[in-house]
C-alpha cells in the first residue's frame, strides 16, 4: 500500500500548499561535482521536492539540473535556507536574492532559517560578494571568526534561548518578520526554520500573523525520533522535515544502515534500508530528505510503502536515550544546546 505523496503545508492568508512527502537532499561535503547530475537524475526519477541551502554551495548546479530536466517549475517544490551570518533582519532578503540568482529562479517554495543563532558578517559588502561551497573560508563566505576560531555571535538577533545561555538578551522576532516579508514580496511561498527547539518555536508562534511558521527541519531517524518535537509541531501546524534520515556514523563506528533490526525489516518488506527508513518517516507524517549520488539508490529512496504497526514499533524501539542517537553535531559556537526545551 502506498503512502501519501504530498502533505499540506500552511501558507499565507490561511491557505495551504502541497509539499511532496519525500524530498531529495542536496547537502554537499567537500566535492560538489556530483550535484547537477544527481539532481537531474532525481528529477527524472520523479522527485519533485529539492532541499537546498545557500551554505551547500550547489545552487548553480541544482538550478541547471532544474532547467535541463524539462520539468515545469511549478511542479517542483524548492526549499532553501539562509546561513547564520545572513540572519540579521537587514540581510535575510540579500541571501534569498543570491539563492534565486544562482538557481535561476523567480521564487522558492519554502525559505528557512538554517539555525536559531545569528553571526556577525564582515560587512554588508562582504555579504554581497560572499560565496559558499568547496574551497571557501570564513572570509570568502563573508563571515567573522573570533580569536578562538568561533563565529562572532550577534546575540541581539539570536533566539532568546540561545542568547540567554550566554548571559545576553536576544530575540529572533525581527528576523522572523523579515522572513515573512519574503512571502509578501512573492520571493517565497512559505517560511519556516531549521534546528529550532520547542522553546525557540514558542518564541515565534505569537508573531505568525498572516504568514505562518510552516516547517521546522531537524535531524530525525529511528535513533533520534524527536517524538516530542514532532508532536508539538503537529499541535501547532508546523510540518517536520527530516535531514539525515539514514543517520550517520557514531563515534563507535556504528551506522543505522548496518543495524541488524533495520536490515531484517528491510528484507522482510522487500526493500532496501533507504526505502525502509524513508517509509518510516513518511508514515509518521514527516518529510525525509534522503541524499544519494547513486542512481539506483536515488530511485529506490523515493519508492516508499506502508509498514505494519509491528514493523513501525520495531523501528521506534531503536531510539537511543538522551539524544545519544544524534549524528549531526550542532556544535557549541554559541555556547548552549540548541535542542534543550
């Protein structure tokens, strides 16, 4: 039995738009030469949701893939994110303009804040010239680093939770309002956040107005199911999209893709492990953003199917305590845990 192909996503004016329930992740570590061909393969195999970010450095490649695919723009859901040094309210639009120019698009469908903190840029001029991707450093990205090689934090515009952890006062509300303006200007159809805790979501919810907080993108997989955060999102109409749905490698070398239970369930259901984990995510009402550069895996990761209650429970039971299943380290450049409520 097939699972839902799309989920409703809250948009401006009380409307909803449809977001494909499986996305193709375009995050790149190091070399980005795979990006155009892999994204083109994904589009040809039927993906209609691309998850991107300025910091990934693949906007031009993804934009070229969209152009070469022949798929009408209106059939593709494009998500992107601004990096922390674009987080000042005056710079939110600048990053989106750079994304649109590099991708060759007139609008994106979902614009996210990448993290709940804001860093100080070198200058506005540096941001205008900034580029991301392999071979770029803080200077070429337009960022400032302090003497201890950590970002210079703009506490005033970081979330209250982040700023308070270091004895400062902050508010993400001005940045949030700048993001809402991107919808009113027609440059984005919806806006949301990434890596926000419940406390940080609560800071923004009173300021939704006519442009709602549509999405929170966080790490989610059976080791780290994020049950409380997903339930909070469900209660407030915030869709959860899931990066690293296959997890990564823990310090002891273990990987979810080689977990005995995961492999047994995949074999039982006639799936590969990627299909199984993507199916688990969609069945929970969340949007997985699996990434692969291998054509066969790109294809299979999209082919999701409903799992039995028994199999869902077996995957849910893999959750590790106290967030130990986290494989993407948020770091402590701002001195607090981003995932504490």
